[in-house]
């Protein structure tokens, strides 16, 4: 009796293709062209009124830490979260959350925010 054996070898080739897409950052203010969503910072656009600041091409109010257009208790809570290190502020938040105009978010900003919410300090908050 004879035994026969067959060995089969299969070779598989796999390739991985990585595609990297590069997206350009949005245009910056003062590029000479009014881009979508820009409210300020370009020739031909009005200046911000009512004590608002031009921050990243948008009119913003100091104290509006969550950048929703209103200064209220949620802004103070956002400032407190910033003081406790619970979030990393955006460049816009570094400006508008700094109620005392020192370019950081600290307890003094939250205290000013509380004064605004309670009505003992009025808006707009302006830097000296």
C-alpha cells in the first residue's frame, strides 16, 4: 500500500494605501478679502459696536465665555471649569473669558462674571 501526500502553499500579498488629505486653515482676518462668516477685521466691514471685540473675525462680547451671544450663569460656570482645568480654552475663549483683561482665565474673571449675572456690574466689560 502506498501513501501519497500533497502539499499546497499559498502566498498572499497585502498592501495598504494611506491617503492623507490636507485641508487649508480658514482664511485669517486682514487678508484683504471678506470671507464667509467674517463680521469684522477686514476693510469694508463695520467695526464691532456696543462694546464688542473683534476676535477671530467675529464680534464677541467680553464675558460671553461659551460664545453664545449672551452673558449668563453658564458663562460663569465655564470660567470656573477653566479655573479648575476641566477644559482647554480656545483662542477666542482666552480673550472673551478674561473679564479682567489679563489674557488668562482665573478666579477674578469668575468673580466679575458673578457680578454681571447678579447685576452689580454692567455690560459691556471693557479693558482699561
